[in-house]
C-alpha cells in the first residue's frame, strides 16, 4: 500500500509545472520537483524491493531448509532495514514540503487538467 501511495505522490509531482506558480523562480520550483520525484521514487522502490526480498528469501529458505533462527534474523534485518529507509523517505518528503512552503509553492492548489 505504501508503494502505491508513493507512486501516486510521484505522479502528482510530475504533473506540477513551474507555470502554475508564477511568483516562484523556475530553478527553485525545479529543485522542489526533482527532489519530490527522487524521494517518492526511493519510497516506492524500497517498498517494492522489500516485497521481492521477503518472498525471495522465503523461497530460498524453504528450498535450502535454512535454520529457523537464521530465517527470523534475516527477516528481521529486512524489515528493520526497510523501516529505517521508509522513515528516511518520510523525513526527506517533509523537508521538501517545508522547502516548498518556504518558497511559495502551495501544494494545496489543484492540479489543472491537461487537454488531450
């Protein structure tokens, strides 16, 4: 679910354009947008990556009959590694949102529909 939310945020950031914020210098807006895309890509990637690691390791553990303590240890490492990276992406998202607010980028404004 988190990966989907990060993907939606990434799509929202991609649809925003500097012209929607005429009082904001283009380079400042591009910095915000680039950071938003990068952070949300990271967030989606770590969530999808955790799924691949989890299921891949479970398959590997079953095939090679690994000891239960090793399976638990590796599983906990995968989880806590994911959790640390997940929290880091939330921190980076918050910093970028604060940067946007400080520079006059109001993210509450609706994104205009694009014509086909």
